[in-house]
C-alpha cells in the first residue's frame, strides 16, 4: 500500500526523499522482504535520490538476515566506490552479517579494517558482535582479548549485553573457570556501583 502511494505521488509530481525511501526499506527488512527492499533501493537510485550510510546499513542488515553475505559485501563495496564512507553503524551491520553467516574470517578482516581506519572508533556494539563471532567459532582467546580491550576502553562503558556475550563465549568454549571469574566480577561491580 505504501509503495502504491509513493508511485501515485510521483505521478502527481511529489518527489520522494531519502527519509521516505529509508523508512520503506526498513519496513521491508523488518518483515524479511529483501526482494522488495532491493526493488525500493533500485527505485531510489533510478529516481536520483542518493542512498546514504543509513540506506546501505539497512540493506546490509536485510541481506545479512537472509544469509546472503556476498550481497552484503557487494553493497559495501558499491558504497565505497560511490565515495560514501562507511561509519560505525555500517561496519556493525556488516560484522553482524558475518557472524550470523558463521564467517569469522571476513569478520576478522573487517575488524582489521576498522582498526586501521582513523575515522572509525570501536564501540560497544562492534566489540560485542566480535565476541559473539569468536564464541560461535570456538575461539575463546580471541573473544577474551576483545573483552579485555572493551574493559580497557575508557570511552565505552561495558553493559550486561557485552558481559553476556563473553559469558556465552565461556560456555561455548568450555571455559567454566573463566566464566565463574567474570560472573563474580559482574556481581562485585553491581554491588559497588548502583548504576551498573
């Protein structure tokens, strides 16, 4: 119905903008209608409405959710070729797609790219997604290294989602002693700091 309204408004000379296209793409992605999302994306481009970082992050998220990692990376490269610099959100969506598709090798290459990019800063979502990826691939030491980096990051305050990610890595990799230590750390921190 929304698409019909957009088409009808276009025949009356009302031009759709990036925000409207992004809202429709977001709706398609939420309902796993990636073919419709792609059609909207294509219509957006053909209507000379430039896709933004938000548009690309939505499309990457959509293709990641239907396990089409190749398409995620095609969009990522198209974005860069169109001189749109990926931000933390785009990297987060792409990292999440790699983890969802069990491709920790590509996730590691992305992590290296983020670390070598002076304009991108690691954030809580990126750290947590990496820990989840390493947990899935049973690489506890790498997950733990990311956890330590997060603990030492003065700009990011660790939350329960990140703690759960490292606890899950402990369980997946049978690191029960470390799991107990981290759990005790969480409890101690909660007692010492009311905001934790």
